[in-house]
C-alpha cells in the first residue's frame, strides 16, 4: 500500500528546500525558483502516476499509452520531467538544461501554460551567481525536491494538499520578503473574509483585477463550492502573473483567465471593446499607488472615471472605480481592501466617495486590526459595494450603510496580528444580520452619513469609547500622604545609620 503524505510533512520539506537560497538570493526572487521547481515536480509526479496506471492497462504498448496520456489535462514532453533533469544534476550546464525543459513544457501546453516560465531563468548569473556556485545551488535544490516526502503522485497526496502547500510557501515567502510581499500576497484569512463578504454563488463570474499570486481567487472559488464558476484576474507584475497561473493549475482551476496587464491603464479583460462584466469583483489592490495613470484617465476609452479622476499620487479610488464599473449593473458585488484614508480624505477622493454613496452603491464598511499585512502595519478596512442597490435592482430599497469596527478582535503573533476563524465569523454574521451591536456595529442612514459630510471614518458611527474608572481623589491623596510619611521615616533611619558608619 502507498503511504499518504500529510500536509505538515510536505509543507516542512518544501520550506526546508529554501535553505539552498537563503543568504544567496533575495526572498522576493528565490520564491520563483522554489515554486517553479515545486510545479515541475508536481506535474512530473502526476504524469508518472498516470503513466503507471495506463501501463497496467495497456502493458508494453507505448504508443497506446502515449495517445492516452496526450488526452490528459497537460502533456509532459519526453526528456523534460523533473527526473530527467535530476539525472543530469551534475552537468556543468544544468541551469540551461532546466530552462530548455521548461520552454519545451510551455510550448507543448500553450493553451494552459504559455508564458508561465518566461520570467524565470535558472541559468542567471545575476541571481544565482557564477557557474560553479550556480551549479551547486541547483544540484542542492534538485536533491531537496527528490526526497521521498515530496513524492506528489495523486495516489499518495491529494490535489488540495499540493495547492495548500503552494499557498503555504507564498505566505512564508511574504514573511521573509517584507514590504516586497505586497506585490504577490494577501494574508490567507483576509482573503477568506473578503470572499465570504462578497458571497459568490454557483454560476458566477468572479474577477480580481489586482490578483497577485491568485490566492483571493482560490478562496472565492472555494466559497462557491463545486466547479460551477469562472475565474478571471489581471496582474501587472510578470513574475507574479506567472505564480497566479501556476496557482490556478495546481488547484485544477486551469480554465481561469489570468491576464498580464496594467488594470488601470490598459485592462485586458475586455469584450466587444467594453469592460467585461462580473457577478463578483474582489481585490486587495496596492495601497495609495503613486503614478497610477491619472494623466491617461481623462481619455480612458472605457469611461471608468466619470465620477472624477483620483489624485495622481493615490490610486485607491482608481481601483475602486474600475471594480464598480466591471461589476454587473443592478447585480454585481464588490469587496475591496483599502487603507483608512479612503474613508475620509477630501478633494477629488471626497467627491468620488460622495457620488458613490449618493448612487446608493455602498453597502458596508468593515474596519480591521492594524498590522495584519507583511507590507504595512497600518489598520485597513474592507468596503463592500452592491450594485443590486441601484434603481431596478433587487435591493434598491436598502438605503443604509453598515459599519463594523472589528479592529480590536485579533490574535497577537510574533511579527504581525492574525485574524482567527472566530473573528471572521463574527464579522460575517454581523454583516448578514445587518443589525447594530454595542461598540462593534452600527447601521447608518443616508442622512446620518450626509450630516457627516460623507466622511466614512468608522469612529464617527461606532462608539468604542470605554468609560474610565472614576478616581477617588481624596483616597489617592491619603495614600500619597501615607507614602510620604513612610519615606520621611526611612530617610531618618538612613541618616542615623550613616552617622554610625562615620564614627
């Protein structure tokens, strides 16, 4: 019987493989080498498992076995497997051989993998050092991935485990990469919360226009359950886009359409020269992005910025505007992570915010704890917009906005704060019930928000003030007098002792 491998076991071995790079390559870069090697090892083991299954079925009829394998979800070309490369691990040009194998895999599987490996170079002197050092690093890497604990055949390890390992590694890389992690990572529990607030359902088209490595799309798909959904994403960073494509593949979400493009200046999810429309749009876009493309916004061919053009040094409302315009009219739902400045900053942002509220788009504002992200220690919020509140939509009669202050519910950890399942469920339950709760939630009317000049700063609506214990001034003074009396007696005693010493 083939022994099964546990999630913790495969996570531990995969993370240990990173020791090969530590101190040699920046964490923001070595993640690509580790994740690509994990991907190669995975598709090799899946292919090997299928080959063995068909070998039992068809015997030595290699042509028949090959024809059957060619109908699988991907094709592994001859000579391009992990084990083919492992046999050549001592070759002086091993980096070049790995590159060739990856190119061959890409070329053979264009529909699903085209471009995925174009941003990774295993023969890079700039990243991996001169030939001797580079060869040593790559040999160690291949030795690490050849361990029995990383035998990822489907008969030994479930697909979910591999996908979870990929996400686990991305999370670990984010901790190492610090601020650079913002390019590719949203904390898993934040993604889970965002997906639950967005409430995707079977049949939905789901989009993340700033998808990073794709974790939020995976969570939204899990929230749907089953396979009746369609995933779409856009990512501006080429290597991060490749991670997202591999992430989708490892989770058997091969049909996801992930585009490499700048969402704000040249979105690629377009049909009939108009923005594609989605049932659900979720994102954790870069906070207050500078030079986001304000100069081009006025002539935007999709007319996304008709409410106003956000400041050139802060792209938050540019992403929010795009997301709302990409959501289906009278139906689409939007959930987006934002810095708190989005709630109260004035100028162009204040005017855009006012228009969105007057259009009755805003459904909820959720304040989260500080220090949740590896990229920043500031507290953040989630804005939920619901286009079914528009005129003609199912919820057009709903005119209020729910404010939730969840900033004090978290678990402290070594480097950052964590959301636990109980914290997420408290937020989601409160959101669904849509009722006020003392020092936690408040349902604000349109008039109340208008009276606050459309400022959405959460403390204006959720009173978390704790009354301080009343101090008995007389009792405190009595205690001070007593302490001073005791201090006088001690000083007198010390004086007597000093006189004795002097004699």
